[in-house]
C-alpha cells in the first residue's frame, strides 16, 4: 500500500480548553492506584462525539462537507464537569473518566452527527451517549474507590464549546497522538 493509500484513523470530538487540561493533569499526581494505569496525555484530552475508525484519505473531504452541513445547524453551548467515574464499573474499572453535562444542545448535535453519518455506512450507536473525558485506561480491570477520588478531586468547571473537530489518531508504542484535520465552528 502506498503512502497516499494509507488509511487514517478518525474520530469527531470537542477539544478540552487549556484551563481544564491543566486541572486534569493534576489528577495523575493525586490519584493512586494499585493496578497498572496508562494516563491520557494532557494534549489528547477531548470529548468524543463519534469514533469513525480507519478511513481512506479520499473520504476526508466528503466527510468534512457532511459534517459542515450538520454543524451549521447548531449553536455554541456550555459544558460543565460533573464527577469522576469508570467504565464498566468501579469494581472492574477499565476506563477512568470525568463526566460532562451539556444539556440538550450537546445531545442534539451528537444525535445529528450519528444520524447524518449513517449515509456513509456508519451505524447509529445503540448505547446511550454518556459525555465524558477519558482520563486513564487500566491494563487490567481494577477496583477503585470513586467516592475517595471524587472527595479529593473536585472539578467545578464550565466552558463554552464553539467548535467541533475532525481528529486523526496515530497509534504508536508511546500511545495515541491526535492531530486536528478540520475544525468546524458552531454558530454563535
């Protein structure tokens, strides 16, 4: 396969503001776990709206046009941090995350993206959308004390979302590296 034909690993998301990134970077200093954990790099912190997977480079332009038409229907909004949680459960945690609350505008936009991309063959997500920022991944299921963690790390951030991003994810031994392919501004 030539370089021009190599696939891109893509997802659609929202960048986390630098002020919140700085606060979230302190979590790894304060949180201690007995299980092996891999922290998400501070520059990679984001809210995923839709994971697309491996795509041909020629798909980026039609995808971008479709995303632009979807995003043009939506206005900027605010997100608020909630609590630290885990998937699938605190007794068998694989993912540590910070929850976000965004009301109807976030859910409406995520639904429109999910529905709009079905014309490209992407299936709608069956699970209910739970907005969150992934903070860390455990190598093996871990038991964590979320009450203790939430009592020692209190986040009360509110931030404005003014754009949506088409990200490319490049996997390496050191972890994933995300780069912005396209930025789509929401209406004010």
